[in-house]
């Protein structure tokens, strides 16, 4: 089996990538990715949205499996709306290790938690 190296991207290069909604509208940008130490899989993309020119916006981790890379747009596509982002659990201190937070976040986006 061969692997096309064009499918790999450095985590640092994902930061700043635009996320588009189903109608090609800009939903936000990815700030960073969160990787599960045990499996090595990307669990979340921490996304910024709202605000003007990066001021007054919000930040939410979104499950990685809600994003699909779209080569034509040069960014990620999602079915998540800005309204869903605003209603999802915020990334309060310690969210990374809070199982209840992961469960509530998965429920907010209609996904399965990354650890299942």
C-alpha cells in the first residue's frame, strides 16, 4: 500500500485554516488541534468564530470528525452552524480532562465522543 504524502499536514499548518458551512459561507477559523495521547488521533479542532477582524469573537472545540477538507475551497467544510457553535459548551478550564464536558460537546454536535 502506498501513501500519498499530499494527504499529510503539520498540525501547525492547520492553524488559521478557514472553516466553511454547507453554503460556502465562512463559519470560522481553526486555532489549533487537540490530539488524543492514547490513540494519536485528532480529537478536536479549536475554532474561532464571530467577532470582527479577530476581535470580540468566541472559541469552541469542535469534534474533528465534523470537518472535511475541501481542496476547492482550500479549507474545511462543516455542517455545524454558528448558532450551534454559540450554544455548545465553552472550553472552560480543565475541559481537556472533563469527561462530562466531552459528552455534552458530542451531544451538542450530534457526534460520538472521540474516546468511544
